[in-house]
C-alpha cells in the first residue's frame, strides 16, 4: 500500500500552495512533466493552485505563499522580483537557461547572473534527475533541499515491439541549435549512398528558432537522397508519439545537452535501441553496445546510423538487447506524485 501524504491540503504552516508554470502550447518536455505531475498530485488529494507569471502578484496570499516556480520563467524575471520576504520560493528546474548550448556566451553570463540572484533566496528546488541535482550543488546551492522526482513515461506501448520492414530512425527534437539535428543531417548528407535504404523521421517544433529550422529543412530538401529518406513530421502531440515509437527501429538523439531525456525514458519503455551523443544525460540510459550505441559527436552519430542501415543483423542484436533491458518496474506518475509529497513533507 502506498504511504498516504500527510496533510495534503496545504503547507505545514498553513500557507497557500501555488505552482507558477507556463501554459506550454505546444508543450515541451518540461511542460508535459508539469502537466502530468500536477494531475497526479490532484488525484492524490493534494490541494494547490496554478497561475502564470503575469498574474502572480494578484495571486499571492496575504500571509505568505509556498511557490513552485518553473525555471522556464527565469529569463522573464531578468528585471523583476515579484516575490515577497514572507513567501517560500521553490524552483522547478527542468534545465538551466544559462546552460542552453544554443545561446551566446554573453547571454549565458546574463542568465547565470539572474539564476544566481533568484536561487540565492530559494527555499529549495525540484529537479527531474541526478544530473541537475549535481549541477545545483556545484553552483553552490546544495545548502537547501533539492527534491529529485524523475518523470514517468507520458506514452506507453500497447503491445510487444514489432520491427519495421525498413530501418527507421526516430528523432524527437525541436530544430534549434543546441539539439544537434542540423549537424547530424549535414553529416548524413555527406555519407549517405544511393543504395542505403532507410527512413529518419523527425518530430519537433520549428517556431522556436525559425532560421535554424529553415536551414536544417533546407539541407534536407536540397539533397536528393535526404529528400527521399528524411522526413520532418512537425510537432506531434504526446498522445500520438506512441505510434511513432512503435513504427521505429531506433531512437536517435544528436543533442549534446538535455536535463533528463524524456524521449529516452519512453524509448526504453518501447524496447527501442537508443543511438545518442555521449553526454551525462544519455549515458545512464545506454549500455553501450548492448541496448544502444554512444557517439562522440552528431557527425559520428550520423556515420553510426548508416553503419546500422548497412548491417541489419547488428540492428537485430541491439533490438534484442533493448527488449531485454526494458524497465521491469512500472514507475507511474502516481509514483512520482507520492515521491514529491513524501520529500516535501520532510522538507516542510
């Protein structure tokens, strides 16, 4: 029997609990985390309210508020501090804006200064995995509680994995500089042969960095072989991602930086091998050579994909390893909510 949450109505000192999160349309991985966790918390009987940053001042309680503020709002707080001395402020850190590999060094320094200012008054943090926990400690914020609540899969397979007839790679990524998709596509175009039979499908937004997206899609359209083999699906709602995982041979991730890697989590549930750039976020998911492969760069990853296209037996070996390493425990969002409530109870 799961442990019941103690006093789910409010903070231990009677404060109102308020989550300050973006609307997320269309939702990012962080938005989905917020949505699923809050739904599970509501189902567990935990009482809280939700608001956006623009309405925060009118939502604050007169006796102080327990605030859980999404890190996606950090940049918007550059010139303001809407919090009062008697508010208890916690930050939900999906990723640190200053660590985005697609921004300039000057902008990264500015964002780091904003983070330092805001985090200095934090009563604690909620993070999605140990990597962000370590980063916060290294930055000097380990003196306050850091709650670690990993996400559960947002989509689950309806049955056992079925190999597609042609090698099909699936990339879940917006077309932005930090995700490495453009570098992967460019390298793929240099090495692909007329005889290579495969498909790469990319699901992700193009509106975040339109110029980057246009350049990436332009490379695909101008290359006769990539135009035949690489397809951009656009943004896909999470409800439809399960079908794409089920139609794929492998998950491909050219990104150098992720806060958790929600797609990795879901690909493992579907029994898909994962081909990824070696990074702190990717290594915990991959037993290199058994249920996936790690590469040193997006260009090397492109070459590895083509090696597999030309070696179907190796693909079958990786698929067998991935099927055997599918998570045995069924970790759900209800489990995530219970973990949050238990850690919060200790914290307060």
